[in-house]
C-alpha cells in the first residue's frame, strides 16, 4: 500500500513538472552576464522541442528565483561561453540529473519490492537525499572541467 502511494506521488510530481516545463515561459531579460550568452541554440530555431521548452522553463525559473547571480554564476557564465553551452542546455542537463536522481532509487526500490526483497521506505528516500544534490551539481562541475580543459588546450596550441 505504501509503495502504491509513493509511486502515485512520484508520478504526480513528474506530471506536474512536465506540465510546468511545457508551458510557455517568459523570455529571460537582461540578467547578470546573460547578454554574453544566448538562450537557446540559436534565434528561436527549436522552440517546439520539448527538451528546449523544459530547459528554457527551468532557466527562467532559476532567473526569477535569483539563482543566476554572484561569483559562482559569473564563473559558470564564462565556462558556458568557453564551451559554447547555452543557459537552457545547462538547465536541461540539471533537470535531467535531478529527475534521474529522484526516479532511479524509487524504480530500483520498486523492482526490489516486486522481486520479494523487502527494504524499508527510508532506503530510497535516503538515497534520493544524497543523489539530488549530486544530480543538480554534476552538470555544472562537468561544464567547468570541460572549460578548464579547453582553456588549457588553447594555451598549448
């Protein structure tokens, strides 16, 4: 019974996130350092794709909440300029990382429960609490490492 309730809750949150991602979002206006980095892979080329809508929606939300400011954001903006990654692509990778971090432990736990291995509900919840920050930070860490590698390569060439 608990597994059915938890799976229904996770499914409902996923559907709500999908609907939120599909909704048209307001364009990003001048934010710190964003005029140097364009939003999207070009001038409105693939706005019909679901992935771009989710990435743009997540980037807009992050801008409205105020996550795109400070020294960390300045370093991320320069790394995005070096690696030619847009804001919505980075936001999409972050959403995918967090989504995977939430759904994978629940899916594994459900399969283990169906297979007859009884684990308490706290097991997937604890794994989720560990993996969500990792899934959210991993795209930024990979981006900054790739930018450092490109800078190093440009200095040697």
